[in-house]
């Protein structure tokens, strides 16, 4: 299957998935091959899941850690997710 089609199918699936479905997909894919999912796809998946679960501190921290793992470009966003997780726990 050509890459553009795979990307398109991923985008469609993640766009309409519930947070539970996204988290399960991330767990499965990342357990199999941590580097197998492109960073842009991980960022999008975590973003969509976090938007559905604004008060889920564990998910916010997981998304934050993933951003910190992929370079300084997203450190500011990762830190904001951590702060949001802290606030959700209060």
C-alpha cells in the first residue's frame, strides 16, 4: 500500500476515534516498535486523545513525556501538558 494512502487512512481513523481507542492504538503500536509510528502521527494521536480527556492527568503526563522524548521543539508544549496534569490532580 502506498504511503500516502496509509497516512490518509491513519488520519481518518484517528480523527474519528475515541480517546480509549487512540490510547489502545498507541499502547499497541509503541509496545511493538517504539520508533515505528512517525512523530507527527504520535503527536496528533496524543493531541486528539488529550482534547477528549482534558482532566486525565496520566494521559497528559504520557503525552508530555512523549513530546520531551522527541526533541526540544515541543518542550514548551510538553511543560504545559505537565502543568495541566498537575492542575487536574488538585
